[in-house]
C-alpha cells in the first residue's frame, strides 16, 4: 500500500507563498512570519454535472456527466491560489463545452 495521507499544506511567509508542506512533522515558525494558509487534498474526487443542451435537430437533451478530478502535486500552489470554487468552475466549464 502507498501513502494514505494525501494532504498538502500551503505555507505562507508574511502573506506570500513560501512552500508546500508534505505530510509528516513540519515546524512552522510564526515569529518569522510563517503560517499554514490552508490544506489541499490530492485525493481523486468525483463530481456529477447535469447539463441540458440542444442537438442539431433542435431537441433538448439532459445529460449527466461524471467528472473525476484531482490536484496534481506539482501544481498544487496554483490550485490553492487560483481556484476559488473548483467544483463550480468545473460545472460551468462542462456546461459551456458539452455539444451534442
């Protein structure tokens, strides 16, 4: 079995991104301005998106799309700072791109 702990911590120093803290013991020095800004899960997650679209012959169809997504460790800092609400952003993206 692999590592079951799939969380990463975003550490900031004086309000700027400093590093990603891997699972395990880590000392963060608050007197030097370091703090844990948040925790990211790198586990795979599932999201069901209901989409209504119109076909080429003018028939409305409802689809249920099951989306699997996860945070890539190499880009975890981008995911933490650039995505405010990932599930809502994925739903909008899917609803705008599904064409039957």
